[in-house]
C-alpha cells in the first residue's frame, strides 16, 4: 500500500481512472482492491454520519437505539471499524428508520 506522502508522477494523467491506476495499480491488483475496500467503507461512514445528522441524533442517542456503544458508532463514522452486516442493517433500519439495500455486481 502506498504511503500518504509518497511522490507519484501525475504528468499525462487525463482522467480519474488513470489517476487511480497510477497511484494504486491496475484493477484487480492487491493495492487497488484494498483502496476500493477502504473507499467503500468511507462511503458507508459518510452516509451513516449524514443520515444520523438528518435525524438530529447524536452518536450516543443512535448507539442507545441499537444497543451499542457511542465509541462503536464513532469508529464506523470514521471508517475505522469493520462492521457486520447485521449491525449495519440494525443501525440504518432500527436506529434511523431507513431501508438499507445492497447491490452485488461483478468487479
């Protein structure tokens, strides 16, 4: 995995796919797969944070609704925690009153 401050030559890069390939490698390589996983965790984290704020709930209030700790909600919102699907559904459905749908597609 690349370090945050590692220098990369971006000369000639004309689109986002080229940028990702230059920085993380071709699709399917371990570094690119790891980047994609982290990006997906970040997206889930941002969605959770946004929906919690729309519901005018604190992390503590949401945690109490779903029977977990505020620190766990915080770790999820910072994309610093793996999360079980059952917990993810519980947070969105029981905690926020939202239906959660997952999509599966080829890589």
